[in-house]
C-alpha cells in the first residue's frame, strides 16, 4: 500500500510539473498512465488506469493490437483527476499497445507515451470456459497427493496384514 501511494504521489508530482509546463506553452498536459499489467493471460480482463491534470475531463483511451487494429474508449476522470478503464471482454493472444489523450472542451492534449503489454495463451480454452496453467498444475498436484495417500494407506494395510499373518504362523 505505501508503495502504491508513493507511485501515485510521484505520478501526481510529475503530472503537476507537466501541467505547469503545459500552461506555459498553452497546451494541455497528456494523461499519465500509472497502472497497466505487462503480461496478461487470455483468461484475464485487461484494465488500465492513470491520472490527468484536469479533474472531470474526458480521457480518450486507445488500444492497438499487433495487426494494427485500434479501438478507442471515452472515459471521464473523477474529481481527483484519476481515471480507470476495465475492458468488457477477454483480449486475444498477442502484443498490444495503449495510450491516452486528454480532451478539455474542444482542445486535445498530445498523446501520452505508449505502454506495451502481451496477452499470452492459457492452457485450455473451450468456448467461454478457460483454464489456466496454474489451475492445471494445482489440480494435478491435488490428484497426485490423493493417489499417494491412497497408495500409502494400501501399503500400510498390507504391511500390517503380512506381519499379523507371519506372527500367527
């Protein structure tokens, strides 16, 4: 939690410095992207967040896949100047990049620096049902532990049975 606050504090400091610079130049400071995962499974929902210099302003978020297809999403920054986007479906495997732009009235900021991330394939996918590698590993470990337990009980039972038979002979 303190690391998150420090990151947010540094981001807001950077944002305020760029805002001061933007006012000097007569332009709007671009949005700052503060949270995005670099590696994502295709069974996870993509989300991204950041901060802007003008609270309540409109943020235009862009998402581009490696084949060049691009999508844009219109968001609204909250009263603290923070914004967040959660995609409504899973992304296909591949490399992506994303960036944002601030819109205040009819004026647009320069685009923010691009952030790149990858969506990697999960182990098993049948329709909307997806199983990750970690789930397969965990299930395999549980099955193996169960089999070892049964085998141990079986071995102990026969060991005791053989000892009783030898003692009775």
